[in-house]
C-alpha cells in the first residue's frame, strides 16, 4: 500500500507508467547466463535482430522468457524449448498472410521456430518485428 495525500491506494495504482520499476540489464544478463550455449547463441541472435529493427522496445523477463514490450503491450517473446527456440508474436494472427512461416492456432499469438545450431534468419526476424509494430499501429 502507498499513502497518497488523501487516502491509501494499492502500490500498483500509485506508480504511474513512467515510474514503473524497470528491469535491470543484470536481470537480462542473468537470463542469458542461465541458458545452454546453443540456446544462448540462438536467443542472442534473435534479440539482436529484434532490437536492430526496433531499438525502442523494452526487454523484460516474464514467465521465464525474454519479452519485448512497447509501452505496456507485449509485442514479442523468445521462448526456449529443448530442441528449438520460438519467436512468439503476440499479434501474429494479423500477419499470417504476409508471413506464411508463422505457426500456431488460437486467437492471436503465432510463432516461428528456429532449431539450435542452425543460423537464425535475422532478415525474417527484422521484417516480422517491423510488421508486428505496424499491425499495432506504431
């Protein structure tokens, strides 16, 4: 709880979006340090391609995954599995016509898979990032 000038409010209501605690670069580094070498190489290649296409995206570790956030919206996430990495696109359903590589079912999210030890298609990741943001209208 936080004491406002006139009343007590929950802390999540007291913090404005601009004053929200940010995740430290050390937490992002710890995320990568926890990965197997082949996972780390793939995840870092994806991360670099995403940030080259959209350097304004904020990185956060959520649900054990590296997420990329625009304002308050989850845009993309790198999700690591045993044999491959998924680049999840939260509004991927809107991009299916433009990117037939996207897989998945459901209401909104789609993903592309990249097997470890195979080079990441960085051009595809960049184009997907830019298209994802265009679909959000940003």
